[in-house]
C-alpha cells in the first residue's frame, strides 16, 4: 500500500471538512493509505501575504514539523507524498516557505547554520507536496474516451480502486464550470490537471470567459478591500451566469478560497448555485452520484459526512 | 536621495469610491485592457522571432542597469560632442528650474509636449504654467486628459477610460473657448480631425518642444522616441528649442541592444510589431541641415532611481512602460487608473510609486491595490518580479508599524495560536462559540475586526460543527475501538 499524508488546509478544516472527508475517500479508493498528521494547522500564507512574515514563519515551522517523518518511521523508506487540498497553499509551501524560514531564522538571530537547516527542512516538505488534482492526474492514464481508466501499473492506485467511474451511463456528460485559482494556474502551472481530472470523472468541464482573471479573494486584500474584491467577484459571477445559461450544473474548484469568495458573494445576492471542491466532485463521481440532485445536496451540506444525516 | 512625486489629491477611500461608482469608466477600462491583452498574446503567438528577441532584450536591460553611471557618462560625451546640452536633475525642482532658465533665455512663450511619463512624474506642466508659459500636450490621449484636467489613467493609453461621447463633450467645450468649429460628430475620425486641426496650430506657434524618451543609447548618444501619432516628431523638430526629460533608467549600452529592445514596447503594449513612428535624435540642427531645433537639451532625471540600484528592487528600473501589467491586472480592470492617485497606475505603479515617492506617499497601494494573482509577473516582458516587490513593500509597512494597532494585534495573536496544534484547535472551538452572535439563517453575516471586511460584502458559511481534525479523531477512535 502506498502511504500519503493529507494536508487539508485550515480553511477546509474549519469551514468545509466535507472536502477533506471526500479526499480521504477518493484516495483510499485508489489504494492509498491516508495519514493525517494532527499537528497541521495553516501554511501561513495569509499572514505572509499581509506582510506579517514573523507570524507566517511560525506557522510554517509548525507545518514543517507536523509533516516531518518521525524518527520511528523506517529511515530507509521514502517519506510519503503530501497531498494538499489547495493549489494556493501548495504554492505557498513550494515557492515561499524555504526562503521565508531561512530569512526569518536569521532575523530572529539564529546562526546561519540553523537558518540553512530550516531552509532544507522546508525544501524537503516542498518537494513532497502535490496538489490533489495534480496527484490524481498523474495516477491515471487516459483511456480511449478519456473516461473510466485506472492507474498505470505499479502506480499507487493499481491495487484495485474504482478509478474514475463516470457520472452515470448517460450519453451526454454533465457540464460543470471549472475555476482554477491564480496560484494554482501561475505558480504551480497546473491549468490542465483539474480539467482532465474532471473529464475522467465523466463530466464536461467548462472554463469561464476570462478564466485567468482573479476571483477577488486575495487573502488580506479581500478583507481590507471588500468593495473592490466584491466587484471582482461580480465580474467572475457574470461570466458564470453565461455558463449557467449554457447549462453547467455547478462550479468546481480545487481551491476553497475561490469557492468561498464566489459562493459567499452569490449568497449575499440571494442567488444559490452549487459549488464543489474538486475532491467532492471526484468523490461523487466515484460513487456514480455526480448528478444534479447529489451535487446540490453535497454543496448544501457542511457536515463532514452528508450521508450520515 | 529619494524622489518626489506629486501628491495623490484625494484620499484612497475617496478615490476608490469614485472609481467604483463610475460604471461607464469601468466598462471602458475593462474593454480596452482586455483588448490590448488579447492583442499582445496574439502578436507573440504569430511572430516567432518575438520571444527570443524579448529574452535578449531582458539581458540587455539588466546589463545596462549594472553600469548605469559609466553609460550615462558615455552618453553625455557623445551628446555634447554633437552640440547638445546634458544635465543631471535630482528631482522635480531641478528640472523645472532648468527648463524655465532655457525658456527665459530663449524668450519662450508657448510649449508643445509629446507624451512623457517622466514629466508627469515631476508635474512639469504645472511648474511651467505657474511661470506663465502656455503648455499643450500633443499626444491625442494626453490632449484629452489635459482638457479634462485629469491625470493619465493608463501609462500607455492615457485616456482609455473615456468614452467617445465624453471626448466629444470636452472638444465641444474647447471649440467654444477657442471660437472654432466643434467636431462634426463623435466618430473617432471626426474627433481626431478636430484634435489635429487644433494641435497643428499649436505646433506651428510653439517656441519649445518638450519630449520624454523611450531609450537612450550610450554608444551613439541617441535619444529614441517611439510614438503612434507622429506628434513626437513635430514636437522635437518644429520648435526652436527641444528639451528631452528622460529617466536615467532608460539608458542602454549599444545599438545592438537597442535593436532587441525597440519593438518591445509595441509588442507587449499594443500587440503591434513596431510602433508607427520611431525617431532617433542625436542633437540639434547641424550646419547645412534644413530642419531640427536650434538647441537640444537632455535632462537626465534621477528622482529616486539611483537609490534603487543595488537593492532587491533594481529590476523595476528595467521597466519599458509598456502597460502590459496594467492590462492583465484584475484590480486595474476593476478600478481604473485614476484611483491609484499617481501617474504610474496598475502593478508597476503599485511598486514604483512608493519606491520613487516613499512608502508614506502611497501606503495603500501595495496592500489595497493588489490581490497577488501574479498575472502581472507573467505578462511583464522585462520579467520584473512585481508580486515579489509588492510582498516586500507590505512587509516593510508591517516592520515600520504602518498598519492599525488592532490589525497588528490580530496577526500577532493569530500567529501565536496557530503555530501550535493545541492553539489551533482551541481557536477553532472558541470561534465556533463566538460566531453564534453573527450567524443568521445558517450563514455568517457579520464578524468583528479584520473578518468584518469579509462580511461587509460576502456571506460565509459558519464554522463547521465538526472540524476535519475532530472527524479524523472520531473516525480513528471508532476504528480502533471496534
Ligand atoms: S512593469 Fe513590465 S509589464 Fe509593467 S509596464 Fe513595466 S515593462 Fe511593462
């Protein structure tokens, strides 16, 4: 069995644990032994982007510690992959954390050797982190129709998971709008992964017009500038309205931040439209339940396990 | 020496409010920026040589910046050898004094200008007008802005936030003031016909032409001017005196470097392969020549630039003012250029304004005019790491204690609690209790402090009854228990 550690991110943990649960199920179906290091909280990006690097570094160090293999683990084994439920948080770890931890250690008066050690520890984590849709995309080989394929032999999912089963037997695939967050798009360069994961889940992903424009979330920016941020969301929602006119059933994103921004704005306008984290969409597809009714129900429910109610 | 920029005018909340309340402006800006961004992508996609040329241009710019002083000396020698005058100006007052001296000595009354960000930066028009000179902007966009009494809203297309109807209204007013025929309609050719007729008279009457410059070539002592309207040529050749005001960052070493750079502003700015007019100026009219000015002055403007050499911000001096970063910026598309309160708007303005004018001049720009989407970094042909600079400026503001104490405290507490697992779980439980006050119909509709910024315009779900941490612990307990 392949092991992987799950980094759910603070936002999923607190606001949408359902996406984390979906990710666990999706991974376990693909033969992954999922571990959840309990010491994790936040990657520190919010504080970092707000200019509070000392606080961001403190959170970053904790994250590094939380995911470091314990001494008890066999030293010869490769440390497990860390699967992140946010492109933005994955980018923070990969692109900023090594520099940040080194610089911060020096600023706190640590020796250059200690600072360099923090950099190396952060780099070791950065090397192991992969965003969920990228991970899923790597596991699967496209089939003849791009649907219903399984992992390459020897890959983590080869031990008999369900793979991508598709939404249903219907001939025209369900259309879903797909929004790729800015950091996922530009820092991870993962523009294709979510689309191909959705395609293999048996749905037709539709990118919005001006897809590359930011939804306005922007971390501290979104809090400091609620009006500009909302105006940016409205521009995105106008493009979503066009897609809704063309029959998309929900909006899917691999970043909860974007979903909360767009969903929260839409809700403020008294408009309801289901929004799903990519993990939730794949989980539904795995269970042959990526249908309008189940999408609706999943999007409404905040609870960890919607079926339990 | 740090530089000096004209004041912002209105406060940030006021500028922001005005911008958001102007749907016509916002629609015009969104349309023009989008179309420019699309054209840029298209030209790079259909012109195979462009990308390699751009890469060489980046190297040329960085190389020049590494030895600015030596190159400026070389340039100065060459220009002077051809009878031009070269002066170094530390800031706005130096330039104003110099230009007014020349004007007085040569009996100048009327000045024509071609588009120049450097002279905007030092509010030169105002300085000259205060001294009683008549100044006319001759770039069509700048002319419109001058009539409107505004600042350029975009570094490349200064009047792109104006609709044709608004332009016509301005021209009608001007026609009445000058007692001439107004434009016959608001179609673009009719508007430009009016402007051309008016400006022609200004060109012929002018005693002095003031231009900026896109590049300075040290090896040959050449001032390079790129325009799309040809007004630059008239400005620099018709009046008796030509003064060019150019930032020291515009220097490039060799003609070969220039060859790689020359197309870049057009490629990334407007999606053209080359701008319509490229003008090379190497000095005043020489004996036997039929046209050109009698005097040529080159004012090399520092205004805070020199201080950036050797810092982490040095690459900002490689900027060619193409505007590509503005065109892709979602914040710029939403609020337009005027809201920035500076002639340098968009991502380049967010970085350059505080770097040239001091962080106190525009503390709001780095934190409020950027969502850190990184679109500008991808768009910039000179590979300037704008987001990194914005992050650095935000950090500097925090280090200097420039934010409200309550925000500072929020972050300090937040960092303290979330940097350890027990603290993280504890804040989750506390917030779950605390949020009850703010939850209505199953939604978070208000919140204290920083988070109140969120609920001002958006709802949020309440914190989940069971966090993922708690779900995982429960699941593990039930598995090991059974
Ligand atoms: S920063 Fe880059 S993209 Fe922006 S104006 Fe300057 S050169 Fe152009």
